[in-house]
């Protein structure tokens, strides 16, 4: 995977990079049917609202074999 400005077309978890005060900040978000659900808050918006930001994902969940117990 790599950072891209292409907006997500698949549902899943993504890192979203945006600039705040000229510095990059990163947030883990869940994309579901074009809606961005911010982790840890009730904030939602559309993928299209993030045109000039960078995305990393969708993140692959760990395999079942990697779970303990």
C-alpha cells in the first residue's frame, strides 16, 4: 500500500492525512458506502469532502492465525 490522493472506492479502514496549520495530521477512519466515519467521535462526512487529502488503505485485518488464545 501507499499514500494516494485517489479517494477510496472500497469500504474499509483507512488512514487519512490532512494538513492542520501546515503540519500533517493522521486519523484512522472507517469508510462505509462513501461515508467517512471518524474513529472516536460522532463526526461523519462524505469521501468527496476530502478531495485534497491523502489516503492509505484499505487496511487488511490480521489473519485469524495471528490471534492469541
